[in-house]
C-alpha cells in the first residue's frame, strides 16, 4: 500500500513527465496496479485506484490496453452490496479514477462501457444506500463527465437519475471538474429536456449553485439551455415553474435569464 501511495505521489507531482518512467515499467506496472485494484483489502484498493486516477491524468495511453479490466474492477466497487462503510474510500477512488479516465479516452473506445459506467455512478446518488458525501460528489462528477463525452448514449437514461444527480451536483465546489460535469448536464438536457422540467426544482438548484464560473462558454451554454427550456414549455408554464422555486434560487435564476 505504501508503494502504491508513493507511486501516486510521483505521478501526481511529475504529471506528464512521469510517462517515460511508466513506459519503462510497462506492462508490468499496470498489471500490478490492477491486481491491487482487485485486492480483498479496501485500503489497498483505495490506494490502487488513486494511482489509476493519477496515471489517467498523466499518461492514460498506458492504461488503455487494460481499459476493460479497469472498468470491471471499478464497477465491482460501486455495486450496492459493496457500498459498506469499510469500503467507502475505495469506492470513492474507484469512481473518481473512472472520471479521470473518461475525459482522456477516445469516446469511441468508451462506447461499450459508458452506459454501465453511468448506471454505476448514479447508484450512490439514488438514496438506496447510505454513502459518504465525497462519494456522492465524485459520482456526480463522473456521471457528468460520461455525459460530456457520450451524451447521445446517456440522454435516454436521464429520466432515471436527473433529480438525484442535480441534488448532488449543487453541493460540488466550483472547479474544473464541476465545469466538466455541467458540460455533460447541459449536453444531455439539450437532447432530453423533459426530465429537467419534471425535476425542475432540483435542476434549478444545481444551475444556480455556482458562485463563479471560470468557463465563459459554459456560463453561456447554461443560459442558452434555460432559454431553450423556457421556449419549450411556454411563458405561462415557465412562470409557474420559476414561481415554485425557493426565493434565493428563483432570484438567481431570474438574474441568469435576463
């Protein structure tokens, strides 16, 4: 476990510069890391998935030959029976590392896995099992990243998880990961807008949860999405929807729509 933590620290510190070291140690290193991802000890899995995430950030090409194994091992950690208190940290790192890998991999390579990834990421959000806030937030981000890269495949699933997803997204701190997640949210709602109407309070709370968006393109996309929803339901229905919101959310939403 200490060796895994050391390697993760090196990968995080060197970033892309770690690639020659990983190349020299491949394919043995990825194989050993994946063996640790399937270890029976939760703390070993926790460290192993942290390393997978750092390698995904730094040199994802060395993980691609084992993409199938990475996805399968991650999904095992997110299965409902596995989401117990002792396993919470390893599940958290598993879903986080999946999110890091998703944004680095060609969407065509992800296509066979993306629905299963999204369904697994949605599981901690649905309320059927008690999970940590960190796991909820990382699951929401990974779900958003999946939607960002493969919106066509995930849009049909939106009615099943939009409300709980938005409830989790509104608690995520403003950063680059949240921006990617919201790019996914905007993309899938554009393709399947009805769930945003039926779960409008949760959707509006998520949209207005930002204090400051660095990505101006995303800020504009969210405003355009609100106008798209407005035009879709009509002024009268929109007025009722906005009027049903909590005052702070309503005020901020109205400010965005001006």
